[in-house]
């Protein structure tokens, strides 16, 4: 017998994860996704959980904040992490997935669950269902976003986000590029990891000419969002170039940890390409999210050594991200203060990134399930990255802005050596998480 019924709007990572966690606890879920009935400028398919900005879930090491968050999610029974691990592709020290396999597998798991009903329709107004979870993501429709802003008594905030281009593998000049992961990091879970990254080396003259072309290229202007900020963690490549001639050489084009086998030396700068799929038929330009006009993208990016004849499977685009001022409008369970029974999950709350969105969906589902099952609402320890994300949404001294998982979200450790502090925080987090999970009736979030 069902323990309740929840409407979840939005079939991205947060919505899918939230629906899964609720369903695992015997709660009936109606998951509404607008695609393919209606789409967005960033999406291409009708699959749930489609990844639009990149195919990377970022760093895998526990000394990386998002790497720790991924491990916490695994231990909490995250569907998104199960599917990501099953569909991973070579990516050196990161976790990257085959986009199509990932979205297809996630959709199949959701649609096969007996207590999840999926429907495809466009939601233009706040549903009357209570409880209801809005997980409509950074591209929340204008009508729904406007009503939400009016009902909570404050304007939703927005910022620009951008997507990197993808090139066909066969169009890369193999005589120019070399294959190597930075610092020769290998992924033990995947064979042939030496092919994880394609590196396009530049000498100093090529680099400076490329930066000058980026600065001069024409850009798309989204007039309706003029004056809103970029998310600092996903700046367009041309915006980074404007911040200084060497910004890219110390950013996405840094050559550290790479050696060109033809010269035996480290290049002046490098553009890295990462596999899009397991078959290696396409590669995305790492860190090259852009809002350049399409003709200028082709012209400028074909200046990159090895990409002179690149065939672009997808060009970079820019889109709006929308989020609320979480500390002001959400309570500690991710419920809207002004609208009891309406919860938010994912990037709409102000978390940023694939893994963080899935984590927010998991936490929202868990806390809502506790409420519906008549149990005390249980939150992960503040020493964990999951707890730190919730703390971020509760606010601090600074004005609220979207954020990826960072070490500043969890308390410091009393470790003298700086090099050991991240590892110590990760060890503490997993120890505290395991103790917390052991206290739960179901043994997991």
C-alpha cells in the first residue's frame, strides 16, 4: 500500500533522483517532464536526465569536494550515480559518461519502477497537487518562473550559462594532436584510459593569436537577460580571454602535467578534448563553453592545432539559468516558506552542477518521505558534503549565489599539514556518513 502521493515536475537529474528516492520508500510518484512535447534551446532528446553542458561529472578523487560528494551519494543509494558508473567513459581523473547511454538507462530505470508514473506534458503554472516538488532546473519555463517569483514575493535570480562545442573524432588531425591524461592519471575502472584525452598543443605565437581572435569574435547577445551575471564556474571561453592574455594558459588551456611526445617538452598551452561516447566517435572541447556566433566558432576553433578541418557535431550555445534566493524563500526541508507543500530540488535551489543537483534531489526526496511517513526529518551530518550542501542553501554572511560543492561548505579539521587536510575531511565525512546511515531504519538515505 502506498504511503502517499507526490507530484514531481521536471525529469532532469534532480527530479529523477527525487522521484526514485520517494518510490523506494513506498510513495507513489507522478513525474512530469515536458520533453519531447516541448523542448528548450539546450536539450536535444526526450530522455530523462539528458546532460546538456558536458558529459563530465568532474573529479573522482576523494580529495576533490565533488569526488567526495559522489561517494556519499553512492553510499546513499543514488540512482544517478548507479547509472553514471555503469555508463562511464575514459576521462583520466574524472567521471565522465556516454551521454546517450546514461540518459537512456536512467529513463528505463525510472519508467520501469512500479510506483513511478511518468507523463510528458508542459507545466505552465504551479500545480495544485500537494505535496509537489519543482525540479524544473535552470531552464524553467517563463510562465512557471514568473508565477513562482510572484508567489514567493521576490524575483527569481538568473545568470548566463554556456555549453561547449563537440567535434567528430574523424575530423581531428591525429598527426598534430597527442593522447595523454594530465599527470598520466589512469582510470582503473576503464580499459584503454590512455585515450581519455586528445591534446592539441600550441606554441606561444599560436596561443597569442588564438586569444586575440577570441577577443575579436562576434557574440550572441541575449537582450532579455542583459545585465545578469555569468556563473563563475562556467565562464564562456571568450569572457575568460578578456580577463587577461594569460588567463586561459593558467585555466582551461594550462599545459601542466602534459608532455608532447614529439618534442619531449611541455607545450606553451593545450586544448584538451574529452570523449563524448564509449565508441570515441565524438569529443567535446574541455572548458570551451562559449556564446560566440556559430560562424565565428567554426573560424576561431579551427585555429586550434589539429582542429583545422574539424566537423562540429554540436556548436556551443548560451542559455539562462534561473534560481531562487534559497536562504530567504526555502525552509530547512527545501519547502517554500510562502507555499507550504511546494518543495524545490536541483539547480532551481541554487546548487550548481550535475552531481550537486542529483544530491539535492536525493535530499529533497528523503526529507519529504520522512514527513509523509510520519518520521522525524533526518538530515546528514554537517561534516559531510551532503550536509554542507544543505548548509549552503541555508545561507551565510555573503549574498547568496549558486555554488558547486566546495570544501568551505564543511567544517575545518585540526590537521597541521595543509596537504593532509582534504583527505582528513573526506575520511571524517565518510565515517560520519556511515554512522548516520547505520542509524536509519532502511540503512540508507
